[in-house]
C-alpha cells in the first residue's frame, strides 16, 4: 500500500529536475509492486525531525520483518566506489568525487530508528505486560541509481554493490529483502503484526513535515492553540533594530510590529538578531528564499551560495528551531524557549 506519493519538484534547475525524475521513477516501480500489498507500507518523500535533526527520506518501506530506507540518486555516466567506500562519478570525461548515497541512507535510517524507538508505545503493543520494541527487526538501506548509469561493480566493496540497484530493479530487490511469509515462519524471523505495520505507517505520516514545517498532528492541534499565539507574537517578533541589551528589546519590538513600514529595519537587524545572511560573503539584501531537501534556505544573488535559514535561537542559543513561511515572511521558532523571530523576508523583486 502506498501511504504517500512523491511531492512536487522543489527546483527548476537541471539538477533538481533530474533528481525529481529519478525519485518519481523509483516511486513508480514501488507502486507497481506494492500498491495492492496490504502487508507493506510505502512512504515516498518522508520528511521528519527528531532531537533537532531533520532528514528527508526519499522512499521508506515498512514490511512484516522490518524497514527499508531507499536513497534515490540521479547519476548519468560511470560510478566507482573504492575500498574505503568513497564514491566518484564521471562527467564529460572527467572524474569527480561525490558524497556516498549509501552513507546518507544510513544516517536517515538512524534518525527514523531513534524516532520510532522513543515513541514505540504509540504503535507497538505489550507482550505479557511488557512493552515490545522494534529491536531485532531487519533494517536495510539501498541506493537506487539512474538506469542509464554505468556501475563498476567489480571494483566495488561487496557490502556496497549489494546495496546499489538500478531503478527498474529496486522493487525486485525490496521484495527479495522482505522474503516470503512461509520462509519467515520457518526461520522464526521477528515480525510486525498487521496492526503494528499499520500503526508504524500512521505514526510516520503523522510526523511528516509539510511545506510549512509543521507535522500533520500539529496542524490538527492548531485550532486549540491558536488563541494564545497572537498575544505572544508582538513581543517575540524582532521587527526593529535591536537594542544593545537583549532584555530591552521586547517593548520596542511591540511598537515597531504595529507599523507597516518596518521592512528596512528588519533587514538591517539581520546580522545581530538571528536573521539569515549569506554564509559565504555576508550579503543581507540580495537573497532569495527557497525550499529544498533540508528545509528552507536562501540563495545569495551575489555569490550563488545556499545558506540554511535554521539559525540558533538569539534568546537561548538553542539549535532546536523550526522555520515556517507565511507569504513573504519566514519565521523561526525556538522549540526550547518558544521565542519567535523573523529570520528572513522575501524581497518583492525576488522569485519565491
């Protein structure tokens, strides 16, 4: 069963389009194989956050014996992996190093596993009065590369080549990892019940981060918490130039938030009040807000560098922050002290 399809493309450049198409291709093959399989749950483009860390999982498969994390990678040309697990690819006759998509999938797997472990009571039952755990299940990672890629498998470490598969074979590989129910019963493999599979799928979907950066559960709870929010916003939103002492800021912010001509002040305060600036050249004005694989970021029009909008909280220095977008304004909220501030405002001339 497919719980979530691939979301729309997040960029218009050639690389973004190629990556999006690769993920669409893998999602297609998984849908053909598992759309009618009630014992399997497939989630494409799953975005989660846990303990201040965020991950985007291209494809996640939940099956009776465990979970499979799949990283899609658009690669045109040749691919080599040396004995140290270091990847390289060819482009127009030249070889270039590249991050390991297998390692990337492993990091995603670790975050998903931690999220499930710390919330296991929400989807797994008890046995003889004891809370069952997800330990002992089969966790696997795969890398699905473009069908046109040329893989130098003879030179790859065995543990790598077993986890790299071309798009058209990805569903067959997942089916192989799942195995048959009869074989699972004979070998005594630890397994999830059908109810537990459904529970895991529902839990992950409830914790998927939408375009606003909020989970489905948070969206449902929003009406109940909507009353206090307008009262706290004027004190927390730094629309004016910050005073030398942080304790002296709330009152000026409230007065400034009531005006309509505060955008220049917000831009000039960017470097000192937790707003975003280009990490390469320090540019404050010529920036364009965008959304990508790791959340909201700005692209510098001066040097072309991408900079994440996630900045440490200016009130308590916590890194557990969440960025949300409302019209041209991007607001950051601290998960520890509930402080909120405008991290970036989209210039009228920039494309969103």
